C-alpha cells in the first residue's frame, strides 16, 4: 500500500494528494497525520488537492474527517488548490465540505495558517 | 498521464514525488518546472523524495537534469527526505547525484534555500 508523505514545514504539516484515494490509503493518512500532529505539536495541516481531478463524496468525507481529527488535536486544517472544474462538480453534487477551510492555493493556505485567522471558514 | 503538482511557497517551488517516475512523467515534470520557474521567477526548487523506496539511475538522472535546468534559470535545487535505505543502495550502486544539493528533510531544505547557502553541495 502506498503511503502519502507528510512534510513538516515549521509548525505546519503539508500533505499533497496525488493518487486516487482508496479506503486503506485514506485510513493510513488519517492515522499518520494524527501521529505526526501529536509528535510535532503542529498547529496547522495544509492539504493540497491540485492534482485531483475528481473529488467525490469519499474524498469529501476524508477531508472533513481529517479536519475534525486535527481540530481535536488543536490543529487547523486548510485545503487548497482545488481545480475550478472540481469546485463546480462538488457544488452540483451538493457536497459542501462543511467545516473544512479552503484556500485558492497552497501559498495562500500557508499564509492563512500563519495568520491563524479564525474567520476563514466562511 | 499523471502530472506531478508543483506548489509555490513564496520564492520556492515545492515538488513531492510520490509515484514511480516514468519517461513521460519525468519529461512533463521538467517542462512544467521550467515553465513555472520562468513564470514565477522562483529562486529555489525543493524536491521531496521521502515517498520513494527506490531511486535508480533513471530517477537519479532526472534529479540531476532538473537541477541543471533550474540552474540555468537561476534557481537552486535541493532534494530532501531521502530514506536511509535508499541512500545506502544509491551509494552501493555507485550513483552520486553529482551537482544535486541534498537536505535531510524538507524543512531543512527550505531553510537551506532561504539562507541561500552556496556551500551546500558538499
């Protein structure tokens, strides 16, 4: 099974999702992220999904779930880089990624985490 | 064909290699990186290979080649996150990654690029 690498950048953990997520990979990512947040005391998690051409309800649930896990470990999650076409499909499917903070790209996501804004979930 | 995403973080472009590289993917990555360096005026390229369990001569050549392309576009390339076992195999195979700057992990690689050290190729 492939594992998705988690990169530490200061107090932020960066995850780039490039492969189609399957059950096992998603569970492993959640476990690894929880471990790494606990280990490093990271205050932010940044997830890049710019390589994903499909964000279905499974990926949506995974993002919501990671965001929830990070929150109870007192870290903020920002998802960035969604392709415009993916955003359109997501809304058409009625998926809202409730509770997940979004950023246009990873650079802005990083800025968001560094500012520690609390109003970015709008 | 899968394309490897290139993330911009300030003046650095970050690439996480997670999939087994094939000819086409490697060529596409080189093209994309050259375009992005020209477009953004990035001064550094950071390549994370922590997910790679095999670095053979093909990947080695690709890293050397990316490093060379970035150099003529006046950007410095740092490769980080090599697994210890990979490092051992690499040396056993006689591959030296000549001219490629290495860092233990992405965080140190980023620090290296930000300091703009010129003696890091040792």
